């Protein structure tokens, strides 16, 4: 996601809210909005999140206000979220484009998690178990992208996003305008 954002300026990455502890080097408001479990639960009750889920013992969610601000700025907003949240977004926004991005293998996922050096063995095990559940939802996504070669992955994602903007379901306003104009024609 970082690479997509740095290569193309029409995108904004939504900063998610989480109840997990901040890791070394992270900054509140940059990687996540870090809050307590109680504050997160209040945000849920007050309808301040577009989606939310519990993942590996912590809450994660997308603040509605932040996304709305970026959309008003004319940005395509990317939500980097897990399956539970993606399914909530699909229900609320059927026109949303869902990309299932995955490493080429589970062995590679495990290698990447270990290489980070930020996760305990127990957390890595939970994340791999979660991956087993998440793959069952791949059919509910629009596209599958294999994150094997970073350059290729970024190009593929950009191409998919650009092409999807021409889908009929994303052109409803234009179609409605054309229909109205045509209905007013007098011959």
C-alpha cells in the first residue's frame, strides 16, 4: 500500500483505529489511531466507524470521518482491512472494489511475519490460523492479487483500480445524467 501511495497521488490510505498496543517506531495518527478498548467500543456504539472487527485479540476499524474527508478531497480511499471488515464494507457500499492481496504461499506469509521481528511466536501462530479462515472469503472479493514481486503487484493493483472505474456499476451518476438528457430530446 505504501508503494501504491507513493507512486500514484490520487490515492489516500485510510488510517485505521486500533485497540492494540503501539509498536516501537509507530506514531499515533500515522500507522493507526491508537485507543483503549473502551474508547473503541464507544466509537462503535456512536456509529463513528465504517467497519470494525476483532482480530487476534484486538479491535481494528475504519473511522468514518477520516474517509469522508479524503473522499471530499477527490481521493480514492484505500482501506487496508481484514476479511470481517471487508464484508461489512461490501454490505454498506456494494460498489466498493475489494482486492484480496496475498503472499504467494503460506510459507512466505510465515517468513514475512517472522522477518518483521515485531510478533511473538504465539501471535504468528494466531495470524496463520486466521489466514486459514480468511481464505474462505476470497470468492466474495472482486480480484485476487499475489504480492510476490512488489513492482508487479503495484502495477497490477493500479491497473485493476483504473479499469474498475469504467464498470457500469461505478458510472451510475453519468448514466442517470445521460438518460435524463436523452429523455428531454424532442424530435
